[in-house]
C-alpha cells in the first residue's frame, strides 16, 4: 500500500524565496476599489465591496510566476495561499500584515486548485504531474510546511491496488499521470483525492483516495472521465461525470462517499458541460457553472441543486459563460460566480453574488477591456473576499449584507 515518508529537506534548491512583498495597509481608501472606478460597475440593493488591502506580486519572477490562477484561505483565516499561473509556485500571504511570507516551488501541476490544507491547517498538500516523455515516478502528493515551504511528508502512489493494473503498475501509473490531474483535499484534511485521465476508449479515469494523516491508499476507482472535484464537510465527493456523447447528453454531477468512493447519487446537470462545482457550507446544496463557450448557449449557465435528491432548486439566465469559478460565502446565504463576458474583442470578467434561492444578483461587477479576475475566494472566518487582478491580490470587506 501507499505510505507516507517524512523528510527534513527544505526547498532552497527548488526556488524557495522569502520576500516582504508590497502591501497596501488595512483601511486603504475605497476610492482605489476597482468596483467604484469608472471602469468597473457594481450594483445591488445596498451591497457593496470595500477594498481594505492589496498585495502586489509583480516582480516575483516572470509574468507567469506572479500571475495567479486560484487561491484559498487557511481554515483559521490567518493565511491566504495563491497558485501562480503555471501551477508550480505557491505564494503564502500573512492575512494580518498582508505581507508575502514565502514563495516556493511545488513542481508543475494543473493550474486549477492544486493544493489543500492538512488537518492542522498549518501545512499545505500539493501534487505533481508527470511530464510527457518522463520516466519519473514522483510522490502522489507532498506535504509542505506552510510558512517555510519545507517538505515534511510525502505519499507514494505505488503499489496501486486496482486489479487492472496489477503486474504493470509503473508503466500505467506514469501514463495516467501524464494526463490532466485533479486534486481535492477534504475540509478536515482527512482525505486527499487524486484523479488522472488517460486518453482512449472505455473507462479512462483513475481515482485514488489517500488518508491525509499517514498517506495510506484507502480507496480506488476507475470510470468515465471525472473533473471538477469538490468535497463537502461530511466528506462527500462531488465530481462532474462527462457523457460519452458530449454535446448531446448533458454532463452529470455524481456524488460519492469517501473514502470508499461508493456512488450515492448522479443527476444530469448542464447540457453544455460543467466548468465549476461547489458545496454549500452545510452540505445540503451544490452550485454549478456551465462550461459552454459556443452556441447553442446554456439557458441556465448557473444552477443550484439539492445534494440529496439532485433536484434543481434554482437557475440563473444570462450571457456569462464559461462560469470558471463558484465559491460559497461561509454563511451559506449566497455564493459568488466568476465568468467571462463580452465578445472576443472586448471580453472582461463578470463577478456576481447570487442567492441560492434564485432572483436578481445581490451584487454584480463587470471588469471590461480584457481585465481578468482570478481566484475569488472567501475567508472562512471573516467572510472577506480576495481575488487577483492585474498583478495584485485585492482584499475586500462585504458591506450591506
């Protein structure tokens, strides 16, 4: 079975970098908030965002190094972690001073959320993808000390306990890991979910569930293609199951129990594919966003589902596809979506606060002229909102809710 090994090796030889980082102090004028600038618009029934701080990542290596593809707050809200545009660096920011504590390499991986937090909340769990042509067999995932980037534990993928792979695990494991890789860590740090897609006919998605404490492989599965993993507080895994008849039969959302990956529920979701998926804080609902980018458009690109029956609870119409991000506020009273809007000559980012019960947006912000907003996420303790825009991480307080 897989095992977890301890290491006392730092990342000095892997590009570790401690930097003060440029920060705007708390209490900065809301006039600097792009939501209130002439180039941005925000509308709601009194709900607004006030920018209280910013962290400037420009100058940290090349453009891909200081760009941000996704972010998450630590469970206690004291750290904000950002993945760079290539998915191979983690930036750890102190949420009391808004200073960059450390920036370290985690090896190349998928640019979506490529990390999670350990049970203590003081460590980061990240994985590595095998590059084409490589004979390397890296750990399934590594556990990093958050404030230093030091590797403290690693979990090995081999041997794999899937019957179809017996006798030739190394070759197939490497083949799998050259494909797109998805990682999700349960909110309590108890389980680490990894999946790899192998191109070809038939069931081509290999999934593994590890014990987050000791690295033991505790669950495996093989099925049709999965993507967009999201884990609830009670350790249910929600994934998108792609239809073999893409663009004909809607993608499905499938819910499994962890660690055994027992199927609990499956229901048809968006007719043009699912780009994003997120559990409500109480685990009763799922919000999803469409991946449609070409006609015919999805009539409801954003939908809310009952997580026990699969019933559609609410849908939102409009021209905002693909919906690349769905994030619930810790109160569960609303969720945020981020999507592209506009034609290819004038395409910006649209951020909306939506009620799970439907209705008009509580708040809407459009950043035009190719301005890209990435990684929006809420702090689980304070409810503050962070997102990345034009080289800076902007931190906002929500007012009027």
